[in-house]
C-alpha cells in the first residue's frame, strides 16, 4: 500500500495543513508505512460484526436545562489572538 | 531522609501530626526540583506562587483544628494537557504556547478538594502524541535512570518527576499507553483507569473514545489514595459513569490466593526483549508462590490492536484538532492573504511533525473512498477485541503482560521511523481499545539497569482487583524502593 505525493497534497489540503515539496516524500513514506501496517485488519472477515464507536452503552446523555453563570468575557478573550470591543476580531473575510 | 523522598501516605501523616509544616514540604520538593530540573527537564511550568498561597491557607486550617483532606498539603504535578484556572496549558505545543485556561479540569477541583497542592505542569509529547516525550515543542525530558535515554511518553514529564522525587505523585493521561509505558520506563506505578471512571472535563482532547486520566505514584498504596481523590461522576463529562464511590485503600490486601491470572502467551513471542521476558517470567513465578493461580489464555484478535488503534486514534484526533484554526485561541500566523490562509498557516506553523502526520492519517482514513476500508473496519475489529477480553475474563480475574516490549530507548533512536516508536505501545493499546483498566508496577531491571514494568489488566470498573494484586506483588518485592542515582 503506498500513498502518493498527490494523495498527500490532497489530504494535507483537507487537513488545512501546508506541506512543502521537501516534506511530501517524507509524509508519503511514513504514512504509507503506517497504512501498510494498518491494512492487517483487512485480512479479517467482519461481515457480521457490529462496529464499536464507544465502549460505554450510554446514549444521548442530557443534563438538566438550568441557567448557570458562564465564564466571563474577559477570561475567554485573554486567549484571543486579536480582539476589539469585547469581541474576537478577524480580518475581513466577506467582500 | 529528605522529605521529598517520602510517599504520599508518609508525608500526609507527618503534616497532619504537625511533625512538619506544609511549607517545609513544599520547600523540600522545590529544592529537589531546583537541583535536578536543568538535567531532567520534567516541567514546562512551575506554579510556585500559587502553591505557597495554598500551603499557607491549608496550614492555617490545620492549625485551627480543621480537616485539610486526605491529600492535605501533598505536592502533586499535573501533565500540561489538563486545565488549571489562570495557568498556562500548553499541551507541549506551540499551538497552545500562550493559552491560559479559563477553568479548572474536574480532576484539579477534586485533587484540591482533597487538599493537594499543585506544584507545576509537566512536559509531554505534543498533544500527547508520542511514546518518548521528544515531540514536545518546549524541551526534551530525560529518563532519570539514564539521562541519555527517553522517559517514555507521552506523559514523560510526569513519570520522570515522580521517579526522582520531584513530585510526590503526578497526573498523566493515557490514550494508548501514555501513563503505563513511561511508568514502566521510569520505575513508578502508573494506572490507566476504566474509560468513564475519571472525568475528562478539562483534559485537552486527543482521541475521545480512548483518552483517560490517571495517576503516577511511588507505590500502590499511594495509587489507591490518588484514585480515591479523582474518581466519580461529573455532569460536565457525559462519558463519566455514575457509580457508588468505593474506598480503594480497603483493597490494599496482601493476598493473591483466589486470584486467577491469565497470560496470553501467543502475544509474548515476537519482538519481546529477552530481559523483559525474563523479568516477566520471574514475576509470574513470584505470584504463583504467593498463591495466585496462573492459566494460559488466548486473545485471538489482540494482535490487530495496534492497527486498529492507529486508525481510530488518528481519526478522532484529526476531528478533535480541527478546532485549532487560529481564530478564537491558540497560535495565529502573522502574515496571511485570506481566511483559508489563516487556517493553513496557523496550523502548519503551530503543529509539529508528528501531530501533522496523525492529523493527515486520520483525515485519510476518514476520507471518501477509505472510510469503510479503514475507519469502519477498525470499529468492527474493535468489537472483536472487546469480545475477546470479555470471553477471557470469564476464565480469569486479571490478565498479566509486560507493560512495554523493551526498556527505555536512546533519545533520537526512534524518531526517524514512527512505526518503530508505535511498536512500544503494543502491550498497552489493547487496554484502551477495550476501555479497560491497566496498572504498571516496577518488576525489575535489565542487564544495563533500566527499569522494567509489569502490567495487570482487569474487567471494566474492577480497579480494586488490580490494586490488590499489584499491592501483593509490591509487598513481596523490593523494586519499588529502588531510586535512580541522579
């Protein structure tokens, strides 16, 4: 199983990551190796097996809908890369 | 004997009886950190000021005759992927280099409720992805038993700090072995609880169906104490289960009779270091002498664990790490042309190589055309592995395995080949896939004196069985008393 440079470019774009030309070969090689190892499982017949997403049996856990104080605006904005008038600011994205 | 070298149960008693003050205990552990940290690099950040404020508050309460909790005044370190209010939580990443947590993780609230003092945040592989702590953006932690070797990972800072008395205990997180493997490499006790036993609220997510928080301690008694502090239902984590609280210290019973241990011998052939194999065999003999019954068991699908793990964990990681977009918090690139450019450049500059590799792998196995062949297939094999364990636990109480196939490797040795690094998790990942609890206890040293760990695994929510067997083993061996000469 090998993943091509073109495929790496495609996956990188989906991942919102830039991969330089010099990194393409490295990622193609290491990802191919890992996927090659992961392919082991395709030897197994799992036609009648149900998939497990989660080991607990709980589904749709709800808490009571109660009004409680949230975090302060200042505390949250401390981490914003840029802010203005109590909001997170961004460069204009819509013309 | 220096205060810093004591265990939790010893120091807590001295504090309560006022033989020592909490400040003296803190002074002792911080002086230990001062003398070793430039060599060991276990911490990303110390919370000294805050620690001394807590110490004075607790001392005042104690002097006024009030209860300060069963961890009253005990200094504890926290892996830097757990949030502490108003303290930086970096996750070992440039992405979160300046992130200040707006709230406490539930485990932090619980530790502080029991009287613990948080002394600092420990180093880790970036976003907990790694087995050596070398992928941290900030520093490389060394193994206190040999400073040319890795401490294991991803909770390497926590393991190293406990092993050389730079903390009385520490919290780590374990997605595929990130508590047990470094515990084994550094000769501490390390426990990965059952999925759902400990709240993950405030733990930075890596792979949400596998992640679990657990302690590193100097002995099994301390492990029971730490577990008492952190378990329990939390409405902020919908996967935390609501069970009656039990006192784990009641199961510190020196008795292995009536315990049946299963050994999956087929799994112990390929790739297992002879020194580790020998230490494991000697440990099993010891347990037989102590009255345990040992049987062979077959886990037919366990050999597919690593493949299953790297599909599921990376798929979940690629989704979880989608939140780092350079907009709301975290690293944002300086120069960009448009919105897409902000995302891409911020993520490219903010994440390290291993994190990017796993995001891309996860994206690949979830992408159109590959979803069924990889992600869905892995979820099905996960079912087979879970059923395997269920079947075997009808025959035995505990499964025993080495914690890792090797002892700690040289720094830089496995960096070029990620697959080789992944193989160090071969005995730990099955436990996460099945959501089971696993404990690693020190069980010897290889011929060049690096620590070896013994792993016990039980059915879900049977931590008390693990603790009893681990305690029995520990009380009849001396390995946990050995300290690195650093």
